[in-house]
């Protein structure tokens, strides 16, 4: 289910601008500034699944050269604040009419939680639910009961 699609030519000036902040894999905000030139940014959220995003940028945008797989994008929409957090999976090159664009795709940050839960080979026996949840969330930036 598509929840948001913003196209630069259709964005009203009053409070609907998109800003994307970029963080490296360690969580440090990159200092080249926010991305404000996105031609398109769309994201989807799915119940019991990991969401996804796609962002198109002009190929000559300085941010394109700074992006890398595993970096986190935080998308803010004017008037709403933070609307999506995702991890870059791939950057591909293409054409949008007469201009060259970079298409950045990835999944929501929920992927970090799935990695912690499924790829560490953990086994629990006789542990309380609270202890299991605490162990699974350690190092993910998530906490029991949090939504963001």
C-alpha cells in the first residue's frame, strides 16, 4: 500500500516540502546537509512486513556521491515532521526524460530488528519474556514499547 508519493513539480510550497537527512551505519549524521532536491520519494508501510522506499535524485546532486549501502535516510515532510526511516539497499542510475537520475531504494529500519531476531542464531529456554525481548532489542536502538 503506497502511503506517500511526492513529486517535486507537484509539491505545494506551503508546508509540503520534503527533507531527507542521511546517517551513516554507525548513526552519525553526515555533514553534507539535508537532501532537498528529491524528484520523487515514496514509501510503503506494511502490517507484519518490512516497509520499503524509493527516492529519485538528480544525478548531479552532491548527495548522490555521498550515499552508500546501509546508510539510514530519515524523511521529513513539511507540516508533518518525520514520516519514514529507511536503510539504503541499492543505488541505480537511469533516465527521467532528458535528465540522468539516481534511484535510491531500500527498506524500513525494521530490517535491523529482523536481523537481530533471525540471523544471530539465538536460542532461549526458560527465560522470561521480558529477558528475551531485552536480549533481542539490545543494540538495535529499539526499546520494548517504543514505536519509532
